[in-house]
């Protein structure tokens, strides 16, 4: 992204080459050397700038819409507690809101890298993980939708009882 913006700035700073002063003419005039159509150069430059702008805008829009899907909040049966999932990495936080500011928390309890097979910087991994509630209000299933791996995770008001319970294997 930075390279594209740098390229655009470079293009906008390009000056028309081949201009030099002719000593036989007055100092106010410029000898153009070669005859180029300014409108042809301008339209070519504008077309290139437009193409770069459109490609850059499309890339930014695609990344922004993808990034908007990165984090999800899941309600629990406890009215004060939600689970926040990073859909790219599988990390999970317990989010608790309250009237009393001392009771508000956001505590990460699934922080281990659950899979080592991918480039975790890739935008394609956004949306890879999903949480599914169970009939036990404290237990959710965390699924890697790319590999099909499932973990049983548990939230709790007691920090010692939060975390990954186990991977559910075939």
C-alpha cells in the first residue's frame, strides 16, 4: 500500500524533460526542443493516474471490508458477559461490562496459536475461526473453518477456570 502511494507521488512530481534555454532567444522564452502534444501527455498521465487511483481505492476498500470482519462479539447467557473472537487467529477474550467501572474487564483466555500451518499475516485468514455456543452456558466450541479442527473452550468469572479445555479429535 505504501509502495503504491509512493509511486503515485513520484508520478505527480515528474516534469516534462527536454526543455532548455536557447541563448539566441530572449531570456523570457523557452525552446521546447522536441514537439510533444501537451494534451496527449496530460491525457496519458491522467489515464495512468486514474488507473492507479482506481486500483488503490479498490484494494483499500477490499481490505477495509475484510478487516471489518476480523473481530466478532458473541453473547453468553450471562447478561454481563460476551466473548470476543479474533476470527483471524482464534484468540478469545472474555468481555464483561458493568455499571460499576471496577467490574468491567476484557481478559484474553485463549491466547495460544492453535494452528501453525498458515501465514498469519494474510488477510485470507480473516473469518477462519468461529465460535459456537453449547447448552452449557460456560462452554463454547471454537472451530478452525479452514482445517476443521475444533476446541472446547470455557469462560468463567474465575480466571483460573477460563481457557481451552481440549481439542476435540476424531
